[in-house]
């Protein structure tokens, strides 16, 4: 009986302590956390890329600090503070290649422009923000590769009626498949020939696929896809004209929001939860 009583007193004390910690946690984190949101997108090697990040804006530009970091990289990717860039702590890898949109910072846009994207720019980035309201951060998984829109033409050189689909730059090596509107679900792998030719920088490749024995009045689609992008080129040849359409879509674009105060609450709850589970 006495043992049970002391046990429940201890329980009450622990729960009370937890509740107090929770209140304190709210008090601290409520003032010191801001929402930061990143959006994942892929970078096209050799072109400019954007690492997207937004935050709750602050009315004073001079109070805003933006820090971009990359996992496994010493120093900073980019820093913006007191209304201007501060590149004193920047890693050499990013020298001369980064910029924030200075006029957009005041509205809560901390996106980073990365010039001349390299394959090695892939990785986990952190967008860290400090304003007069508090601080917050969010991670972003940046993928790099090469992708381009295919162009489909009638291949006049071939012995049979053929179509030729060409896209100048892809990496990693994509899969190529053909489809037609008339024979939906047909497998064209036996009547097509796809080749990959390494471009001069030895990374990206030119994709060429030829589809044999095509018929008039049918719409054919050449579909190129790897783990970062998907592109389609359509063609329809009739007696009087050739119609074309193409489309490029980046895969796995997703937003990730992070509110630091949420973590503060979880940290406070953890000891409470483990106590309740032990009972
Ligand atoms: C941030 O600003 C840049 C440049 O104006 C723009 O391209 C980008 O879409 C903006 N990002 C967001 C999330 O508004
Ligand atoms: C077709 O043949 C001509 C001459 O033989 C050549 O110059 C041209 O590059 C060829 N076109 C294609 C798409 O192979
Ligand atoms: C088409 O057929 C080839 C073999 O002829 C096979 O390897 C391939 O997986 C098939 N593609 C589809 C989409 O079924
Ligand atoms: C195209 O059609 C012709 C005539 O039907 C046939 O002989 C030839 O093998 C076909 N080509 C391919 C690549 O299937
Ligand atoms: C496929 O294309 C390659 C390169 O254009 C050529 O060398 C090869 O003979 C072709 N294969 C077939 C089965 O047509
Ligand atoms: C690409 O590779 C070839 C052969 O391996 C080499 O001669 C050439 O210098 C390389 N080009 C570049 C840009 O690295
Ligand atoms: C293609 O369609 C046009 C118009 O619908 C028609 O006049 C023509 O005969 C068709 N050609 C073939 C080969 O089916």
C-alpha cells in the first residue's frame, strides 16, 4: 500500500515536471522558431539551378540572416546578412557560382541561384534563417543530372517508313519507349533501335531512337525517362501535314516544411511518454 502510494506520488511529480517543462518549452520555442520551407527540384548539369527556400518574412532586411549549408562540405555554400552577401566563410567549391535574389529576401524568399550546375552539386542542403522573430531551418535533397526535350522527325533516310527521336543531353542513361495512339499498349521494342552517344564533356549523352514501319494518320510518342526527369515527344503525320508536341516534367518535386517549435514540444514529451509507457 505504502509502496503503491509513493509510486503514484512519484508519477504525479514526474507528470507535473513534464507539464512545467512543456510550458517553458512553449514559452522559449514560441518566440524563437520561424517556419522555413524548401522545395526539392533537380539541377540540369551545365545550366543554372535554383534551390528553393521560403520563410516567414521580417520587416527589417538588416535583421535577416540566410545561411545555406551542404552536408559533408566544410564552410558555407552562401551567406547573406545585414542586407548583403558575406562570402568570407564560403567553401571554394561554390566560389562565384551562388546568389540570393536580394530584392526578394524582404518578402521571405531565401532561394539560392546556383550557376553552372555540376554533377557533384547533388546532396543534402540546409536553408538556415535567422530573423528578429527567431530562427528556423529546412533541408533540401538536390539531385543533378541532364535532361532535354526530344524532337521527333520523319526519318527520310531509312528504307522503311521510320521516325527518328533525338534528345541532345541526358544523364544518367534513360530508358526510351515508344507508344502509339492506334495500337495502345503495344510493345515497340522489337521495331525500334535506341542508341546513346557520349557528348564531348564525357558525362551527358545524346539519345537517338528510330521507330520502323510506322503508318500514316497515327500519333506516335517517344518517351524518355530517368530518375530525375521524364520527357515525351509526339508526332502525327497525315497526308497534308506533320503535327508535333513535346513535354518535359521533373520528377520528385516535393515541399518540406519545418517548424522548430514542433521539435521542442516532442523533446519535452519524450521523457513523459517513456514514463507513461513504462507504467
Ligand atoms: C524567389 O525569387 C526568384 C527570383 O525572382 C523566383 O524565381 C522564385 O520563384 C522565388 N521563389 C519563391 C518560392 O517565390
Ligand atoms: C540522311 O542522309 C544524308 C545523306 O546521305 C545525310 O547527310 C544525313 O545526315 C542523313 N540524315 C539522317 C537523319 O541520318
Ligand atoms: C517489350 O518486350 C521486350 C522483349 O521483347 C521486353 O524486354 C520489354 O520489357 C517489353 N516492354 C514492355 C513495356 O512490356
Ligand atoms: C517492316 O515491314 C516490312 C514489311 O512488312 C518487314 O519486312 C520488315 O521486317 C519490317 N521491319 C521491322 C524492323 O520490323
Ligand atoms: C541500331 O543502331 C545502331 C547505331 O545507329 C546500329 O549500329 C545498329 O546496327 C542498329 N541495330 C539494328 C538492329 O538496327
Ligand atoms: C573525354 O574522354 C576522352 C577519351 O577518354 C578524352 O580524350 C577527352 O579528353 C575527354 N574529354 C573531357 C572533356 O574530359
Ligand atoms: C488519313 O486520314 C485522311 C483524313 O482523315 C484520309 O483522307 C486518308 O485517306 C487517311 N490515309 C490513310 C492512309 O489512312
